[in-house]
């Protein structure tokens, strides 16, 4: 088993490169280790805890889902070794990954840190970031000239901004910071209001505590399309121009605060995406009315029609997971009522082991066979 990762990250802003020393610690014997690393990163040295070199093999074009340009590194771990250290450097690439003069974004999608194929990534990750003392590292803690950053979720998100604007929402729980660049302050203030409305609406609807501890951060780089949600963090790419579209975008990402936990690497991801979108649409309906909701559903229906069945034959994540499931749930609410739909979202949020099979079992038990059958049939509908 792996116990933790200790990373020394040196950002060379002039060359737009990183230099990394990753120490991987084991809690008991590990013999083989397979990991994905960005193709642009050149391995300099891998050593065991005695300083002896470790034999490894590299395989290019090992494209893992969500990581566009990865290589697979396979290591043979010497008997009894409790840690290994990898030293590598170079360029990174990937969705929402960049090094510019005023913005640095390094995360899972570039595999800038080792992404283990056979081990859980939700281990403690401690990063010391060097050479960017003039930046602010989101969720980081400054220690003299370095930044310290810790993460326990699957991602290891280094987001650093320089000379950006920021606003804070102090008297709201959770405390909110928004970092932005090339955006009007009024627009961002509107967004902060939407955020607090969305959070109170969702917590009421789902009957949950706002389980957000500490500070929530929203980062708005104008580069890259689309956004993502991590613990206490939302990154929003290029914002749409219409208020309603911004709210939809933000509400979808906020939906992921609760609509999360199903395997994102397989067709099961339809659960995370569907219920985040169902929540978002529910907010849109409340704020902008039924007509606005209908307009969105019409668009979703068109894309859903062209998308493959939800339960893919090979189990892989199909295209259109955002739409097919959302349209299914819309039809469900038309037949069985909106309250039934919300009850299903609540069951998903509270589900322990989040798989479709487990959710259907819960629905059958608590909502009824008719509803669970309805969903089950639609999973393989083209
Ligand atoms: Zn999503």
C-alpha cells in the first residue's frame, strides 16, 4: 500500500517548465508500481530509500481517460524498500493546465505528479512549491519564500495567481474567495451572490448541511473552456456572456459538491453528471421560471438524441453523459413528479457505495419498482 506523497515542485517561469522531486512512501511492501506521467516530463532519476537506482520502463501514448498526453512508467521495486524518489522535469500539457507569467495551473489532467494505476490516489499529498513567492497559491500557506500545499483528495491542484483581482464574501458560510482576471468586478460580485443563493437552495432542497469546511475558493481563468469542482474549490473556465448561462455553469459545478462519488472513469459517471445537471436545472427553474427551464431541456433533448446509450457496452464512459441522463430524469419527473426526482437525487447523495446498481436497489426499496424499472430500461435506450 502507498501511504503518502511528498513533492518538491520548482516552477521555472522563464522556461515554462517544472522540476519535480516526488517521494512516494509505502506503508507495506510494494513490488510493482505502474503510474502515468505527462509525456513532456523527462525522467532524470528514480532511486530507492538507500539511494540505489530503480529499474523502470516507459511506454508512450498510454492515454488514460482525462489525461491527454500521458506515458506509463512501470517500476520494479527492490525488496524491503519503503520509499522511492522520482526526479523529473519538463513541460506539461492538458486541460486546465498552464504556466504563464501570471497564472499557473497544474492538476490531475496533466499528470504532473505520478497518477498510480493500481492504487487509490486519495492519499496525503504534501507539496512544497519553490520559485513563485510573488504568486498567491490558492489554498496554500506561505512559508518564507516557499508555498506549502496539502491535499487528500485524488487531485493535487496547484493554482497560483499573480496580480489578479480577488473578492471575498466574509459573512457567509462557507467563507468565499473569488480569484479573477480580465473580468468586471460587478460581474464577479453577481457571481458571488449566485453562489450563496445556489448553496442555500441546494442545502435546503437536499436537506443537507452545507458540508463545506473552511474556505471555498472559486478561480476564474479566462483560458480553457468548461470547469471542474474539487473539495472547497471550483474552477470556471471562460464565462458565458448571459447571466443565466453563468448561473447554469456555476450551479452545475456547485451540484458536484454533492453529486460526486461514482467512478468517473467508467459509464457510472453518468450518475455524477446527471444529478449535478438536475440540481442546476432545478435552480434555473426556480430563479428564471419554467420557460427558461423548458428551453434548456429542449437543447438537452437534441443532444441526448444523438448520444449513445448511457450504459455503454464496454463499460467505458460514453460521450454525452451530461445529456442523456439529464433528459431521462426530465422524463421521469414528467411521469412521476418532481418530488420523486428530488427524492432520487437525495438517495444518490446519501448512497454509500455509489454505483447504478446500488442506486436502483435503493430506489426500488424507497420509491418503488415502477420508478427503478423506468430508469433501468432507459439505460440501454439509444
Ligand atoms: Zn459536471
